[in-house]
């Protein structure tokens, strides 16, 4: 075993606050003061990257590879949310250099996880676009989108939020059914998983409007109460459509297998690197800041 390997080995065994002193003493014996200083700087560098990149990256994996769909004005339809590297972390490019030089398996897992997320979101967007198109066809209230700039019109349905909420209701129902099957139990039937859609009158000056509130959002508003009431009928129509049910079921199954497995593989390997640094080892590989 090489001297630097011996030092890392002892550091990994001992752990705790005495690691630095022991490593420093051993390094002095094997290498002398100059090498001790280099090793100290490597450890400080590794700890900085662990605290400022690896840990935040791990804690927000679901943000960087988010499951979801949004409306795109460029193509005028729902599109999958694209996964992204954690470039908001200042030193991510530095960590990326380390991954490229000595942790190729982790980099490969991350890229595969992004591809899996992208594919999943494209399929989700396809389903949500079908629901959006159906909704626009069935109602007369102008479509508005949550990412539109400027003030909303006097009457509108926030169509992307409506589609998102319909999907969430279906998703939660399918989750409960899957849990019941797994536990071989019959759960009590729940009509609404995220709450019943609420239609309420509101008065602005001398005008009376009717609003649709559901889940976390107020989804629409109109002078015509009958137009707002159509949405509750449409919600039931969509939720009860067998093809939509099957597509939601398939998305959940893939989320629980391919997406979840790939995410766990990546997270386990990042945790191992973090633990190694916490036990006194240095981050492998090289970057432009490495001593």
C-alpha cells in the first residue's frame, strides 16, 4: 500500500475531528512539510466542493430532473420539462471536471437519468396536450396560461393549470388504487383526491362573476355560470376516459421503476463520494483549482 493510501485508509477508519491532526502527522512523516501543505489544500478543496456542490445537488435532484410539463408558446402545445445540470451551483463545472476524470460512472448515471426524465416528460406532455385540446374544444371561455405576461382577461380559464390539476387528480386516484392492489385491500372509494372543484360567485362593482377553484388554484372566471359549470362535467368526462386512465397508470409505473431506479443509483454514488470526503479522503480527479 502506498503512503497516501495508508493515510486515507486510517482517516476513513477514525473519522471525526481528529482526522486532520492524524493525517497531517502521517503526511509529514511520509512526505515532509511541502506535501503536507498540498494535502491540506486538497482536503479543503474537497470539503468546499462537498458542501457547496455535492450536497446541494443531492438535496435538489428532483428539482434538476423534475417530472412535469408546461405550455410552450414556441410550438403552441404542452411540452415536457427539460432536465438540467445544477449550473446554479457556482462550482458545478469544477465538480464536473472531477467526475469526467475519475468518476465516469457517476457522470454516466447522471446523463442517463436526465435522458430518462426527458423521455418520461415528453410522454406526460403528450397526454396533457390531449387533455388541453379536448378542453379548448368543449368550452367557450378564452384560454389563458399561467406563464403569460400582462394582466389576465376579464373572463378566462387558466388552461395549463386546469390540465395539470386534472392530471394530479387522476394521478392520486391511480396511486391509491395501486396501493390497494399491493396491499390486497379494498380502500374506501374517495370521490375527490385533491378536493372537490368549487364554483363560487364573486362581485366586482356591479358585476357578478362565477369562479372555478380546484386544488391550489383559481382556474377560471366568467359572467356565465353555465360555462363554469361545464368544467365540472368535463373533469368527470376526462377522469373517466379509459384511455386516459391507462396512460396515467403507465406513467406511474414507469416513474416507480425506470425513473426511481435510475435516480436511486445516482444518489447512492453521490452519497458515497460525500461520505468518503467526510471520512478524510480527498476528491479524486483533477480540476483547474486542484493544488
